[in-house]
């Protein structure tokens, strides 16, 4: 039992789990560093005003709960709230922002010309390439379903059908279209989230007052609408950060 959804209990495995862990680890490390050097700025916005404005100690504490719940099958399932959902979405927000910055850098390099340093060349597509394993494992099978359902329609042109299948399986890591990467990340996030209720709460802050009528309208428990952030000491945050960085799945 770990992360509970309306579809049942979820544990991330395989390439998706590896991506999620890596994104959380990189994201938390940068969040921690940036928050200490530029405390007045917000980083990796999730769409939850309460979470996004929280102290980074609180964020790291909540992110650690979500990571444990989504990866460890023996972790007690946490009670979902809009804050936990935002924390679970954090790695997707991190990847989206990092990919956007990566693409902006690439387009700037093209515009101004000149040779890239070996390191810049090596990491030119780093953030986009992080998604390839999860793309092949989680998204390609879903997209292929529609093609195989109409496979008989191409019985007279198998070569064309196979070309279409091969095209679906291609991972366009060199794409500079942000709309495409937003689509990929949202497709992956849909495995964890039934909707985006934490964003709705931000759009309508009065809902944080709770009440049966609002909870029923949203299809959530009243506790989902909590307006209280946990108290987290530096020691507790450091412990959470250490736990996050200790995660590693075997290849």
C-alpha cells in the first residue's frame, strides 16, 4: 500500500520510477541551493499557492513523503491533501522548467553561433533525454493502442503501417517545441493524478475554508482542503533531504 488513487493503490516501477527519483533528487538539491541564495524568489511552481509559498524546509519534508509513498510498497499510504498532491507534482514542475531553460539555451546558441564547449555539447539535451525511458515504457504503449485497433485497415499496406508504428516509437529528444514536452510530462503525471485539484484550490482560495458542500462538489474529503502547512525544523528538513538522496533503483 502506498499512493492511493481513485483507481487503486499505486507504486511506481521501472523507468518511470527511475525518472521520478532522479527528478526529485535533482529538483530538491537545486531548490535547496536556490532558496538559500535567493530566498525571495520562487522555484519550480506547482500551481499551488500555499505549497509554492511555503518554506523550502516544508517543501522538502512534503516531497519526501510523496517520494516514499510512490516508490516504497511498504510505506504507509499518506492521507491525500492539496499540499501533498502539489509536492508529488514537484518533479514534473522541475522537469518542465529545466527543459524550458535547456531549449532557450539551445535556441540562443543557434542564434549567436559559435562552437559549444565539450561540456555544453555533452549536456545539450540532458533534461529532455531524461524522459526517454519513461516515454517508451508508459506513453508509447498507450499511443500504439489506437494504431493496433485499426491494424486490419492496413492489411494491403503493411510497410506503411510499420512505418507509422516506428514513428510513434521515436523519441524526439531534439524537439524545441515546449508544447510537446508539456504534453509528455502531463501524460506521465496522469498516472499519478486523477485531476489537478490542487490548482483549483489555488484559483479559489476560499475553498480552503472547507465544508461538506465544497468537498462534495470537488469529490474530495474535507481534509484535502487543509490550509495548514507542517512545522518543519532544519534538522527534520536535512533528514528528509538525506532520505531523498538515498533512493536508488537497480538498473
